[in-house]
C-alpha cells in the first residue's frame, strides 16, 4: 500500500484553506456589507486580519471540498493562526486562487503603447483600465490595511516585499522597452527603477483616494481619470525629450527663466 504523502503548506488540501481565506479577505474589503459572511457584517475597524478566524476558513473549505478540508487537515499544515494568516496574505496578493484575474497581467498591454497612433491615449487607456480593475478587486486594499503594521512582522514584510519585487520586474522591462522603442531617455537622475517606483506609489495613492474620495475624483475627471492624466504629465516631466541632459529641476528652472525673460 502506497503511503499517503506528508501534508505540506502548498499541497492541494492547503489550497482549499488558502482559497477560502482569499475569498473571506475579498469579502471583508468589499464596499457592500451584504457581500460579507454574516459574522463579518458585525466587524468594524478590525485589527489587521484579527477578524480572520480559522473556524470560518475551515467551514468554507469543508463545504466545498469535504473531509479533505477538515480541522485536522488544517492543523497538519499550520500549527497556529499566525503562520496561516501570513501564508493567506501572500496567497491572496499573488492571486494564486485566481491567476487569470491578477491585475499584474496588464503589463502585457505596455508593448501596444509603442505601436499606438497616440501613445498618450494608449497610456491613458492602460492606466484607466488598471485602476478600474484594481477598484473592482477588493483585495487590492489589503496592502493599505496591513502596510502600516508590517514592521511588527518582519518575516511577513520580507515576504510581501519579495512579492512586490517579482511583480514589478516585468513592468520595469516594459518601461525600458518603451523608452528604447521611442528613442527617448530619462532626465538626469532618473532610472527605469526610480520611474517604476514613483508610478507604483502614484497608483497606490490614487487607489486609496478613489475609494475615500470617489465623488471628488469623478468630479475632476475629464477625458480620462485624474490618475491617467497625472501619469502622462509625470512621464512628460521625467523624459528628456529634447536631449538637453538637464535634470527635472534644471529643466523647470530654465523654463521659468525663459518665461520671465520673454515677459520682462
């Protein structure tokens, strides 16, 4: 008789629990209370993922997968809740329960910008599409929820940063490809990595503000979202289109000086 494989945190049964946790996390961050499980409707301003109970995870997983997702099966893989929550956060952020829904896949649309009749319109469409996609995925707010507390959990912070590093590398390669396709260079002091980090920070901020100040964001929408137009304006600033070799600050000062000279 073939011995049963030892339980691991990345086997099929483990996936039952992690998928259930991902669904509960999505439900918690949904804008509609009715989309939450009954117990979570009573949770307000929770401590970071303190509301995520093992009982709820096991109950949801068992309802779908039977005894392969029992309490014992869970305990054979995670000795305590904390170790499971860390695994669930990474599982959820990486969309391992739904790989095709991962917004990071939007990077494939970067290549189309170089071939577009209007690169600015292509960038705008990519930005609007990405922001809309993130807003439609409640888990997009997970990092906002736990980010300020990650220094208290060094191992989890390291895992999250590793995840971020892996997902942004294809974007960096895409940005470099676009610069090469257009024959452009960045201004003094700017690199593709610095550009990418700035764009990611913008996206994070706009994602949060779009939920917090949705009406105001819509009020200032014109041909595109405020986020998309901000990205285009930012790129215009950091690209050395004239090949002057000036930094952003030097280019700004030169433009101000020219304006003063022309109007003196």
